[in-house]
């Protein structure tokens, strides 16, 4: 190979490497582990159901399903007059009769009896194999955010998180959502309208990526098993 051609190839390789480095710098990766996942109102990933329920006397949670998933939704209201029922009235807790099946166990809380939840409208928890693997906090509209960047900037500062939030790939150009994906967890922010509650002003969710990946594999394995069994029945059909 001629010397000039070798020099040209080396130059092109170096240029490509530099270009790739610059591209990677534009989207730096968050390498935080699960032990650095943010705490939202005192709730952290990997907490047990007992840890969470200890905060809410009178609240219970459904048994895990066949995949190891258990769900809990708590709605917070300000008016104690809305909560009725002598069995749990002293605790400010009432079963939520408006809950959907996908909500799992659901309760309404009197915010006056849970001051640590001031400014919160709804909490959602998902436990996988007895560990908190997803928590959503929907805040009330007492604070007005100019846009999603305004919200995530404040969140990053207060939770000591990297500032490399990205718009989700499936979101549109005028998205009200952003997410920060790290090695072990993802945190998502949203300032868009909530279809369940017009009084919600912003939302944060944190999830354990490994736990959800394991759950997804179990669900996929069961689906594949059902397909194989169906195929075997078709193949063994005798007219």
C-alpha cells in the first residue's frame, strides 16, 4: 500500500473517532446505581411493602400476581368531610370505590392526617418480588411550571441528579415529558394534563430497570409457552 494512502486512511479513522467522541459527549450516559436512585417523599426503590404500609395505618395491599407484581394507589384529598366510614375514619383512610382493576389496591387519604404528603395528589406503587420497583408521585397544581425544562431543572438540583434529561423517543416535538435513564433506574417527569385528575400539576416516576426487565421476561416466557402449547394442540388435532 502506498504511504500516502496509509496516511489518508489513518487520518480518516482519527477523524471518525473524534466525531464519534463528540456525538457521545452530546448524550453522556448516567451511570448511577440503584443505591443512588432518588427518594420521593420518603419512598425509595427496593423498600418492602411493609416499609411503605407502615406510613399509612389502615391501608393494605393486594397479593402479588403470578408474575410477582403487586400494586397500590393512594389518592390524597384535603377535605376530611369526603372520607366516611367509621372503621377507618380515625386514620383518615377510606377504600377508593372509583379505582380501576389495573390500580390494584386503592385508597383515599385525608391529607390533613398525612402532613408529609402536602402538595401531593396521588401516589402509585408497584412491587416486584416484594420490593418497591416503581413509584409515581403526582403533585397538585399549587406550583405552576413554565415548561418541562423548568420542572426538571428544579428536580435535578433538589435531588442531586445529572442534568442530562432527554425527551422520550416516542414523544412529540412539543413534549411535556422528559426522562433520565441511568444504569439501574430511570426517572421520568411530566407537566402535561393528567387524565385522572385535573388538579395534578406535575408528576415524577422512578423505576427499577432490572426488576421490570425480569418481570417482562416472565410475561414473555408465559406467552411463548402458551403459543407452543397451542401449536402442539393444532399439530395433534385428529379430524
